[in-house]
C-alpha cells in the first residue's frame, strides 16, 4: 500500500529538518532482506511485525537539513522515470517548499541506485545544479571501477553508474577519514560493509543528535536478528559488525535515528532487549 505522507518537519537542536519521501517499491520476495536466515524464522519475524512474506513494501526516504550555508540533502532517491512508485523526491521537496536549486550540499550515503538515481534527469543533467557532493572515497572508487561491478555481477549497471556519478565528479568532496565535518554541526562517519565506503551522517545541535544511518540499518527486523543480512550487502561480515556497533552505541547513547528504508518517516530510537535490540518509532 502506498504511503500518502510525502514529508515530515521536525528539529534537531537549532536545525530545521524535513524528511522527504521518494516513494517505495514492493519486493515480491521478502527473503532477499534476510538471505542467511532460516525460512521459518523469517516467517515468524514477519508475522510478529504483521508483515506479508510476499510483496514487502520497501520505502525510500531522504532528509533535508536547513543550515546557515543553505539546504543539505542526504541521498537523492531512485531518480526519474525508473519506476512509477518512486523517484518523487523533487516533487515532494517542492511540496515542502524546497526547490532543487536551493540544495547546496548533498551527502551520498553510498552508491546504490536508490540513493544516487536522483542525481541526474533523463537527459543526464544535474537535478541539483548548485550542490557540492560528499561521498566516501572508497565508495566512489568502488562504483566508478568497472572491474568491481563485473566482479559482483552488476555489469548491467555500468552505464547507469557512469550516467549518475560522472556528472558530479567536478563538484565532489571525497571522504577518507573515519569521521569528517561537512558543515558546522554535520559530520559523516565511515560505516562500511553494506558497501565499501558507506557513510552515516550525524546532525548535532544544542545537545541533540540525529544519526542518519543510510543502509547500515535496512529493516527493523535486523535489530532483533542482528546476524541476518541482505542480498544487497556487498561485504556481509563487515556489514554485520558495523550494524552491531551502531546498534550498541545508539542504544547506549539513546541516540535519535533516521533510517532511509524504515517505515515513514523512519525516525526512532534503538532499544536494547536482552542480547538484541528493537526499533521504537518516534
Ligand atoms: Zn538503499
């Protein structure tokens, strides 16, 4: 079922923030998200969450933050003309009062198509022409090297990757350090595993913090089953270790979380429950 909410305003300290929906897709086979899990356990977990085993909805959700240097956007969604149920970021930004030309900085959590697809339009022009772009150096190096895409069996995506990533090359800041400030109060943290140079974005102001975890956390069920990984995790062992570290730290620090693929608006907290965790939407 399509979610009708398109944006959600809130604050982190002095920052005005808007969660903006890009849309969602329905995945026929839920097991893609839990590839190493026994089928019966997946069924039980889905049942507990009142979720179907087939046709699992999977949202795509970006966040815009108003800074003294203009609007910052984390990720760009699926992009135009790829699927009717997603690629609505620009339309929904406009609903929230933000024009594409207002965006000054875009942080790309990683190079998967649902995060970079909205970089360019169908003619290959930059959708956010005034933005500077921030991406992990390991991430950029991975997706712009055709050999890597062939190795993971994604050679079909080579033209797509080139069409999305090469236009931003001259406006790009590549992150090599474990943590790096992007703007005052906004920093990125290397969180590899889902992809080699995945970044989490931390927004801090006036004693409040929001961790935008990108695809380091993909589904709320993974909090209860932190050993389950998805078909989309490129380095599963590292993805699991990174996820555990985020879950442990976030629950200890009572951090606010924004998770790109969690049910809209994807805001909540991580609560420890025995040796695992669970998602508490806010
Ligand atoms: Zn994703």
